């Protein structure tokens, strides 16, 4: 078997952890991160890859040369808005390396080339508005509830995109977006435009439902990544609290629902 | 009857599609997310029509979508959550969660009454149980493939 020098192994370790951090930051499941790291290591001729995942960092060790040479490194992960296309691209790159027997430089090159697959922002706004409006329909709203929810959540999505463009923290983005959505929905209640005002109020903030952190936290926890499960659970709770703060502020401003 | 199912399926597919776009799902996976949303919501309605309670129906519906997504992810080499999380969006207990928050606000503003506590516990419990049902339902199909078979080394 070919010997791997210390410098080579350091480079491989850097490449693997770069891919792993990218997946963690953009919201991949823990099991997927660990498996991808191990598959990359195997494809590049490392004996084994061991990693310790916590919500804010990754510690990764690689062993090579019959488990006699070890390289360990740590990276901080800064959580960003969920982006599944990046996670898919990293996994596709891993698959390519296994299939085509590429070397380390291929990983660096491929990771540099990954571009987030952004949809046209006006299309996303329209679709999210329509989604929340469908939600209003599914929970039993009338026809005017459908259109008011569409307007409220389209405006909310516009706010969310503007704040995301200015790189605000997710908590502020969520609170402010919920505020905008509830103001529009609450105004429709004041002017009595619909017979089902509660449906509008609840459906127009559904675009802020932290589905990814909640589901990922359950998936991580049942697969044995308990610390990650708690971390993501906390993240989801924080985002829900931020949304609630936005809703409460808007209701207080319009003096609705007992304020 | 049938038209109602189809209409509901279409209106469930739209949120799944919209949220898939917010999560930046790759283009070719979008159509599967829409199908997933329709499958999840329709199976929940059918189960509810068979007199299954809402919580259990949600759990079974998300188990179904978990199994379907297992098949899709193997076929297209795309991680499973990409499909599943967009698909369960129409099942989310949005109204219950919102009502629970409103109940809390009312308790703070008008004083705590037994009726409000009843409402709050009812809504909060429904929210938590449905959320847990969705999460566990999605997790079960993939847990089936995990075994304790690591050799001692």
C-alpha cells in the first residue's frame, strides 16, 4: 500500500472538513455529514475518518498508514439559511470522486465551483404567497381569506428576502417578517374583509415555520447524534419565539386580540 | 368526493413546491416535492375519513412519505430530507400553534381563567403531538435499515 506523507494527509483532512462544514452550515442531517466525510476519506486512501459533531463546530481526525499517522483539525460552523442545492452538490461531488477516482485537488476545485441554485426572487415570492394562500384554503378559509393571505405572505416574503440580502441574523429576520405578515393580516381583520380572520392570521405566518430544524433535530436525535438534536431543537425554538415576538408586537400595535 | 380529494391534493402540492423553493431544492427534485406534498396530505385525509384520529393519521402519513422518499433518494442520489421536509409542510399544525400563542397572550392580558387554560393546553398539546408524530414518522423508515452489527475491533 502506498504511504501517505503527513503533508498530503493534512491536505486531505482540510478538504474533507471543508466539505463537512459546508454541509453543516447549510442544514444537512448529521448522519449524512458523517457518511460523506467517511466516504471521501475512503476514496482518497485514508484508513478511517472519525468526527465529533456539535452544532457550532466540527472536530475531525483522519488515520492513515495502517492507523499509525493521525491528523486532527477543528472548524467553526456559522449557520446560514437552509440551502439544499449546496448540500446536494457536495454529495454529488463525493459520488463523482468515488466513481472517477479523483484526487484531493478535485475536491477543492469542486467546492470552489459550487454555486447556490437561487430561484428568481419574484417567482419565489409569488410561490410562497400562493403556498400560504393554499394553507388558508386547507384550514378552511373563505375566498377573501385566500387572497388576503396571498398579499400578506407575499409582502412578508419580500421583507424576508430584503433582510436576508442585508445578511441580518435569522432571529431578527424572522421577527420582522412575522411583524409585517401580521400587520397586513390584522388590518384585514379590523376592516372585516373576511369571515375567517384567525385563518388569515395563522396562515400568513406559516412561511416562517422552522420545518427543517425541527425535523432534522428529531432525525439526528433518533440516529444517535443527541447533542446535534438538542442544538437544532434549540434553534427551532428560538426561531419560533422570534416569530411569536413579531406576531405579538404587530397585534399590540393594532390593539387586537386583547392587547 | 373524488374532486374534493383532487382539489385538496393540488392545494397541498402548492405549499410543498413553494417551500421547496425557499429551501433551494435542486430544480429536478421540485416536481417530486410537489408529489410528496400531495401524497402526504391526501393519505392523511383518507386516514381521517377512515376515523383515524388526527395525530395518528399525521404520523402514518409522514411514515408513508418517508418510505416513498427512501425509494426516490436511492433512485436519484439526493439526500432524503430534500424530499421529505418539503412534503410534510402541508401537515404542519400551523393553526394549533398560532391559537396556543394567542391563548397565552389573552391569559396575560385578561387574567387567567380555567377556560383559557383548557384551550391553551388543548392547542399546545395538539401542536406538540403532531410535530412529534411528523418527526418520528419521517425517522422510522430510515431507522429500519440501521442495525447494531459493528464488529468488535
